[in-house]
C-alpha cells in the first residue's frame, strides 16, 4: 500500500469513472483546496487489490488513504478535512 500513501496534506482517492460518490467527493475536495491523487481501480489492478483489502473483499469506492496510512470508505468532506487536520 505504500505506493499509494499520499504526501502530507493530501489524500489518495480510489475511484471508478461511473461512481457518483467519487465525483461528489472529488468536487468537494477541489472546492476546499485539498490535494488528491485519483486512482481508477478499473485501470489499475493493484489498486483494486488495495481497495478490496481495505473493504473486506469489496471494491467499494471512493476509498481514501491519508498520509498516516489510515483509510476511510466513502468519507464525507468533513471527515476528510478532520483527518487531514
């Protein structure tokens, strides 16, 4: 998972192109000025494996990884901001 750990102050967000929750969180983070790296799990099999390992075998998106290595599944923008401090 270390390949996907973001730098301080940003997050890695695992998504798919068709995920409405992903689009919403992405636009909210852009509005709040939160840096993120978007990783499409349908185009990167190892990313899908990471998401499944974090979600009990499910490919649930958005899954967000924070700089401390912790993760959250479908977090609100308030949860993202709180975790980033």
